[in-house]
């Protein structure tokens, strides 16, 4: 592998304004990048870890929709060092900018942040999405960008043809030069080498700064607001656009059993739920443990998980959760400070932070969002019709209990409950 140090001056804009409607109700009170993932992360932690691990550490998150939970997470988890002022992760709200109080789209959000580009004078600007679960060494994309003398490079990977109309679809020459870019086409073009798949944009771009600045002024003049719909297709005629093949990206420390080029767009509840299966098991498709490419998250200072008994199989536990005796947990993710009381049975569940599962409750294929109390003896996931009267039940049969009200008095008989509110 090549030398990872990068002589370029790169700043990153992470597009964290997405509403993530299809993730409702998990995105009802927070933007999609703030949605919890796995036993201790938020979705945004994956792109931020990739940037920091790649040595790109001047990072602006452009937020918009319901950003408060994300802002709190960034404030607490993503403080790099006051001694290194050029290394930061910070949030840019739309209010700071030109003209409108809202970003009208992804390219408009960067247009309104042009002042930050002027301030830093980078030679490359990385514009990355915040919505995906993956590991990526972005330096390898930078090397490709420079070797091809590209003006713009789009990270890309093959996706099944039946899913391709949810993505920007790219057609390239043999060396990766982009011939055509169509945002979410109704009839996506298959790859010449594989008719069952199409070559999709990951929503991660590198721009030479002057090309980006000129393109953003032009888009603004034309009333265009989006990278995928407007800026990228327009640039093909006049600029060198390349697609970087993500399947060539090499991550140190990946285990032989992991899926090479793991990348998931957790855009729906069912996709989100399925991606959680990928982090479980003896040989997970995506192993959270990789000291050579860590995924960073909050600096929570509470104690470790406490397992008092029970029959536990293939499950992950966040800090300070308490699992009482005579419980049964199979294929579960239990996040920080959750409490599972005696006799409760959980199968294929995601139990988020500060949730209490009452005695003898039985939950199967359920996501319980933060700050909920599931009362004793309640059953969820066994009667679709009854569940659907109270909660969202997805096509895939996942029951989702939306975020509850923060209640610091909701402690169990032993005093456990939401405490170290992060
Ligand atoms: N107004 C705004 N301000 C700040 N951030 C905003 C924003 N609107 C959206 N975002 C964020 O920008 C990123 C892109 O979201 P979009 O909804 O614009 O596109 P989508 O994800 O559907 O497609 C995109 O990503 C897929 C890959 O998932 C590509 O295939 C496709 O070409 C590309 O357009 C997400 O991280 C989102 O959170």
C-alpha cells in the first residue's frame, strides 16, 4: 500500500442535511445522519471516521433538517484538539449564509458555504454524503483523481440493477472517464461487463477547487441546486470527470471473512435493520473491531455493560446497559444504559439508549428507539395486526417504536434508568 500522507490541502463538506423520510419514524425527530447505528455509533460516524483516518481533518458538516441531535453528538464526540486549529469537525447551519435561510439542495448548500473555501484555500474539496455504513481510505481516491488528472472524481460501485434507479448511474470509458451521469434514471443502464448490475455513484465527490467554485456560480446563475441532478451532468461536457471504483479501495486490518467493499445505503427501515445483521455474528460482514481503521464515536464516560444472567447469544451491548437474570437475548443490539428486566425475551431486536424493557416482555424483530419504557408482559412482533395499530410495521415485518420522551425519573426498582444523558 502507498504512503498514506497527503501533500494536498483538502477540506471536506459532509452533506448532513438529509431528511431520510424513508427511515421514519427513526428520522422523525432527527436527521438521518444522527440516527443511531450498531451498539454505539450514529450513521454520521462512518464518513467522519473515514475522513479522519484518511488524514482529511478540516471537516464542515452542512446541516439543515432537524439538526439538534446531530449537533449535540458532534459537540460531544468529535472534538479533535484545541491545539490543532486546522483539524476540526464542525457544523455549519444554513442561517450563516447568503440569501436564504435554507439550503435548496446539495450544491446550493456548498454554494452558500463558498466563504469557507475562500478562507482555507484548499486545492481539493471533498463533498461527501453522511448516510452510509462503510470504510473507505479516501487517499486512494485522491491518488486516482490526481493520476487521471481529473477535475472531478465520483466514488462509484456496482449495485443490483433492480435498485439502481435510487442512485446516480454512471457510464464510463475503460479508464474510468465518465461518459454519462444520470441521476436516478427510471431505466438504469446496466454495466457493459455485468448486465445484472449498474455502476452507481456513492454520493462522494472530489473537486479541484477552481472547478467547483466556477460550477457553483454557474449553477446558482441557472437556478440549479443539486450535484446529482444538475452540476455533475452539466460538467461532463467541459471537464474531466472520473469515476473511482470503490471495489479497488484497500482498508488495512480487514479480516478475511468481511465483505470486501462493504457499503450500505441504510435508507429504509428494512435496509437499516438488515445492516445490523452484518455487524453481528462470529464472522461479521462488517466488523466494528479494526484498530487500523477505527470507527470513532462518543466519549461516553459511564461504566461498562453489566450482564447479571440470562441466556445470551450473538448480541452486542453498549456501555452501562444492564441485563437482568432469567432474560433471553438472541441476535440483539442493546445500546447504552438500556435495561432489560427479569424474564424478558428479545429476539432480533435493536434496543436503543435509555430504553427499559419490562419484566417478561417479549419482543421479536423490533426496533425500540431511545427513551422508551416497554411495560412488563408486553408482546411485540408476534401479532402484526395488533402491532400496526400502535406502531409502524414495515413490509419486512419490523416493528418500530418511535423515540420516547426523555424521562429522568423512569428508573427501575434498582435505580437504573436514563442517567449519564449524553
Ligand atoms: N439541503 C441539504 N443540505 C445539506 N445536506 C443535504 C441536503 N439535502 C440532502 N443532504 C445530504 O446530502 C446527501 C445526498 O442526499 P440527497 O437526498 O440529495 O441524494 P440521495 O442520497 O438521494 O442521492 C445521492 O446519493 C446517492 C448515493 O446514496 C447517489 O447515487 C446520488 O447520485 C446522489 O445524488 C445525504 O448525505 C443527505 O443527508
